[in-house]
């Protein structure tokens, strides 16, 4: 039977059972499409990263003898959307069946279902054979529960997959070493220079420009620094094991002006494109840990495993349990526009200048920059979550809706009313100052609340708690913050609120 098989840009799993045998009757299709580049405005590095990884993947399939039809963005005959591409190929090759792997994005899932219904030939959808969990496993696990506690999901996953377990107990006697994962980085231990992939992508950028795809952000055309083949991804994983994991947990939450990556792995693009599977990442890191047990503390490794086995799978499960409604949630009724400096990094607030500047330069920021610096400001300024989501989905090389929206709208913006995060992640300048050196050379003073050069975060923080209080009055995790709010002198609170209002209109006016 002559079959057409679709491989989406984030389905670059060379270990998928589809590829076990070479079959002359099977044609694979891969396509760079305006349908995908234009759904939000993307960072140029994200577009380059995905297209390059797709092209490499297609070449590797061809080398193995598979038949591949590949549509480049610049190809004049590229219809630029899935429906036409599939129909065109079915006619061209007289195909008898259409097959696809289940997409991870709701929009594409709907589109492929609709295309399948319209086709006159049979269709079949396959698992992508990437995740530990199926789409609805988290939903089954929590069934009717209102709160979807990540910690209970994570423990179930540890037991089910027998990861870091001694019998039915967690290795090291604890499930969670979070308390020891909160160190500030003060120059020691030394951070190894990141693994650089130094790729010349000049031609691809020209193609993208010629196709008139609108992008934003910066790129060094001769020095593209992301892994886009399976081999490069494996090298990055080895680099993480050998050089970084031993300090991963300790400095997971640290912030530093001169260190973009600290001890973070940079593996999210490798995994989200499916060049690497989460299982091989966890297995490789654990093999390394067990072989070097005297040198690596369990807290470093458990912290890493939790991010992938816990948070990553959890976010996928929440996405499929709650979409499509999730993308419309705005529990805190935030409606302000996204500040302009999100697009150019041009602000006197050093923490935001650095974190946003880095996002624009490298299409990367680590978790705490995304959550406690950038997301914190967006939430404190009561920004519309639609705008926040569009920015996050565009800017990061690893941003795919299933993991972006749950983190942004859920964890960071509390727009789901506390489904993912048990409290809003907000902070004043105090936290930023505690976790790094951003405040050191800042125009603003982190310890001042009012008056010239007082850090805007301080007024915004108290104003946020005051204005949004009715939304989390009953939340026990907010008790301490609200008690401190109650102790504030009404006049001071008034002045803070007035100042916050002005900052929201014009963030750098003071
Ligand atoms: P490391 O710190 O080395 O962590 C290892 C891996 O754990 C990551 O590669 C990632 O796969 C996984 N991981 C860690 N935290 C999370 C998390 N909260 N949710 C899911 N997986 C996690 N991650 C994305 O992959 N795509 C996104 O679009 C995305 N958007 C985010 C938006 C916000 C507002 C926040 C707060 C977090 C977001 N994250 C996202 C999660 C996390 O910030 C990134 O996965 C991480 O920064 C990627 O860098 P790394 O590979 O060096 O991660």
C-alpha cells in the first residue's frame, strides 16, 4: 500500500518505529510553512533552529534510504499550508493512505483531524513515541481533583518508572531536595564555557528573509549556537553530564549578569524538537551519576530529574486536560498592554534589561529569568496574558505551545487561578537582589520603595497585592504576604499605588 507519512517540525525522533524499515511504498513529507512561521512573530533563531534541524533530519532519513518530499520555505511551489501539501502529494504519487504522528499542539491536532475527515483515503494517527506519558495520563491520575499537585504526579512517575527508587522509597530518603537548590552564585564554582556549535547559517537566513517571514531578535549568522542534529544534541547531553550536573541543583535559581546559562543544560530545544527523548536524557544523566556517586550529590541530580520527569510531563498533561479553554483564561482580569521594552530590552531596570536582552540575543533565558524576572514584571504590571503568551511563544527557541502556555499563563501569570502554581509567583526587588547581582549596578535602588530611583518592582509589588487581594484572600500560601500588606501604613500604601499606576503607564519615568 502506498502511504504518505507526515513528520512535523517538532517530530524529529529518529528512533520512532516508523523508521525501523525502509519501505519503497512509503513517502515521508516534511514542510517549512508560513502556516507555522506566522502564527505568532518568532525569534529569528527559533525559525533557523527548527528549519535547520528539519533539513538535517530529512537528509539523515534520505541517507538511510527513505523517500522524503521536503518543502523549503523559499520554494516557489510550496503551498505553505498542510492541507494543500497533503492533497498535492496524494495526487502526485497516487497514494492510498495518510498517516501522521499525534501532534503536541491543539491547533495542529484539530487541523489534522479536519484534513483527515476531508480525505477520500484512510488515515491513521500514531503516537510520537517521545514522552513518558500519554496525552491523557495526567487527567486519569487526577480524575476529579480540583488542584493538580505536581508533587504527587512526580512521585507517581518516580515509582511507575522506577527512577531513583530503593524499593518503594525515594533514593536518598527524600522526594525533593528543593530547599538546598537555592544558592546565589558569587563567582565560584567556576562555570565552564558553554559548548558552542558555531554554525554558519547565512544562507538559511537569506532564504527566510526572501520568503518575507517576519521575525524579531538577534542572530550572529556565522555563529549559530544551538544543536540541530542528533549527534550535536548528544554532545550537549554529555557536556552537561561531565561539566554541569554536579552543580545544577545548587544554582538552579541563581541570577547573574555575566552568566547566561550558569549550570543549566540548554537541552530544551533538543528535547522539544524530539531529537533527544526525555528517557535517554534521564537515563544518561543517571548512568553518569551512579558511575560518579562520590563526586555528585543526589540533590543536583534529583533537581534535574524532577524538571523533566516531573514538570515537563506534568505541563503536557495539564495542556491536554485543559485545552482549548486554557488559552483564554485570565483569572486575575489583567488587561494592560505588554511594555514596549519587551521587544528591545531598552529599560533602566537592570534585571529586565539583562534577562530580556539575553532572550533577544540568544532566544534563551533560564527558568528563574523567565519566571521571577520577566514574568514577575508582566504579572505585577497586570499585563494581558494573551500578550504575555504571544511574546513567550515567539521569543524562546524551545517555545512550543504545550509547554509554553502552561508555564506562562499558568505558572507565571496565575491566569488559570492556581491550577498549576499554588500561589502567584510575584516578588519585590528584595528577591532579585537576594538571588543575584542584577541590582548591583542598576540605575534604581532595590531598597527604596518610594521617591526618585526607587526600584519600580517595590511599588508594583505592594500595589499588586493590594489590588488583586480578593483573588487570593483564601489562599493559605498567600497568608504571610497579606499579613505584611495589612501592616502597611494606609498613606504609604496609597503612595505606592499611585506610583505603581504611573509605572504601569510609563515604566522608566522615574
Ligand atoms: P534546565 O534548567 O537545564 O532544565 C532541564 C530541562 O527540564 C529543560 O530542558 C526542560 O525540558 C525541563 N524543564 C525545566 N523546567 C521546566 C518547566 N517548568 N516546564 C517544563 N519543562 C521544564 N520550557 C520549554 O521547554 N518551552 C517553553 O516555551 C517554556 N516556557 C516557559 C515560560 C515561562 C514563563 C517559564 C517560567 C518557564 C518556561 N519553560 C519553558 C520552562 C523552563 O524555563 C525551560 O524549559 C528551561 O529554561 C530551558 O532551559 P534548559 O534546557 O537549560 O533547562
